C-alpha cells in the first residue's frame, strides 16, 4: 500500500497496518505522539485497533518537552 | 490600519501555560490589542525562569498567572485578563477555553501537550490550537518553522528536546512564542494582503 505519511508518499509491503505496527516499522520510538488518519485524531487506546490502508493520509506528530 | 485593532479588540485567546511560551506569547498579543486573554497556570516564579519568561526579579515567589496579568496590564490597561490558578486537565480545558477564538498550547511537558491537543481536536473540533514544539538551545534560526494540520498548527523546530546540554533560552523560546502569537493573528485577521515574490 501507498500512504501519505507526514506529507510524504511512502510505500509498505502490507495491505493494512495498525498504528502500533506502523510505528514499529518506522521506528518511531517517541512516547508522546499525536496521530491523525485522514484528519481524524486517533487516541492512544486506539493504536492497536485503528488501521491504515492504501491511500490514507497519516500524520504522526512527536511531542517533546519544552515551553 | 484601524480595522486590525477593531478586529483584534473583539477577540479572545486562551493561553494554556504561562512559562516561556505562554508569558511571551501573551505579551505580544497584549501589545497588539487583543480584547481578552484567558491565561492558566499553577506554577510559581523562580529565579531560573527569568532567563526566558516575561517576569521580573521582584516577582520571584509569586504565582505566574497573577504576575503575568499585572505585567500585561502595565502594557495594555484596556486588556481583559482572566487569570486562572489551575493545573489544567481535559475537562477544565473544554470549560475554560470554550469562548476562545484560538487556543495557544504553551505547556512545558510533552504529556501535557499531548493531553491538550487530543482534548481540543476530539472535543472542540471547531477551535484552532496553536502549539509550540521544539525550542531548546540556541542558534539554528532556520530550523524553526510552522506546520499546518487543519486546525492544529505547530510552531518550533519539532525535534529538539530540553536537556542538561540544551536548556531553554530567551531568544529561541521567545521566537517560538512570537511565532505562535503571529499565527494567532493570521487566524484572526486572515492572511495579510501581500504577494510574495518568487
């Protein structure tokens, strides 16, 4: 499948991936994230059930301390 | 241009956190004549805050929200300020910032940033939230940028976390805080009438 990840086109072998699987493949190890699939926010407890498929627009925002 | 001031006078901005980002962002908005600010924080001013936060030496030991209100009113006595001494949770955010035209995320901790962004995007989907992410250290001006994600707009470098070697310092924190204030103006006034040359 091809998805847009953080405004860039990326290709994956799988047809469908859960958010946790996607994070693992991409090696996104930050603990604090905001994730949106096609504009809809995905909350932390949904990372194992929410899925990404071909054509989806995914945003993974890393939150870091400092303010 | 009078319409700018007339428009801003009718607007309310919520500021979650009154540290480096919040105090400087609030000050910029007070100077341009925003109508009302709703500021919230639970912390007390300490000596180490003065390297970047808009407070004065004789305010050490005071609650940040009340000291900031005092400082904002010294600049703009017409500003209405609701100063809330509170450690914000999700329910408070929905209630306190309900009337705001824009919400500024100015927390310190990553988990608090996540909490407010999730809360606003989930329960207040019509609101704009302007977040400050990545402001530690010094230099690297050109790493600082703004990313638009619908109603969530993120200012900062997006990657440099506070650490022993990379503390938060006035210039970079102030730039990001002012980028947030600048973004608030663009939301409230629309894009400025200027065509960029290529």
